[in-house]
C-alpha cells in the first residue's frame, strides 16, 4: 500500500426497515435494521428472527491518496 494513501471511515447512516448484508466478520449475514440510536443499531435476522444490538459500526467508504494524516 502506498504510504500516502489514507483509509477514510465514517458512520453508516442506518435506517429502520433497511435490509443489509454483512459480507464477513462476527456480524456476517443478512439483517434487517429494526432500531437506530445515536450510539446503537438493533438488527434482526430474517431467518431465525434473533435480535441483536451493537454499537454503530463503520464501513470503508473511500481511499484518498491526498488526504492529510493525521487530520488536523
């Protein structure tokens, strides 16, 4: 990786009713968003109907070769 490339993350704007698929990691699989607060997102599995609440998480949004790092 180019030492000047910076990975930029920001909170994902979840919406109640949204259907999501998480491709890997401990949250892997299909989920429906059933609740959102400033700090938490509540998800329900469409198969088992199991409900879980997690801290809101981020996704890689873009990579920028010219971003300042660390940010001011």
